[in-house]
C-alpha cells in the first residue's frame, strides 16, 4: 500500500521540477487506482456480507 503513495510522490516532484510533462491526471493515477481498488474491495465486502448470512 505504500508503493502507490511513494510512486505518486515521485511523480508529483518530477512534475513540479519539470522533469516530466504529463497531465496531472497521469501524475495522480497510482493514487486514483489505489483508491478505486480500495472502494471496490469495500463494496464487494458489503455485498458479500449482505448476501451471505
């Protein structure tokens, strides 16, 4: 879970120092993917909990 945060930090610093010319969406992509996967797993856990009693 620390790898996407570290990767995002590296991308942000590279963008701020002008080393990459990516859009900000691509810079924050690792963080967005991590949040999306977390939301997916939480949603699946809720659905499974509702149907398996």
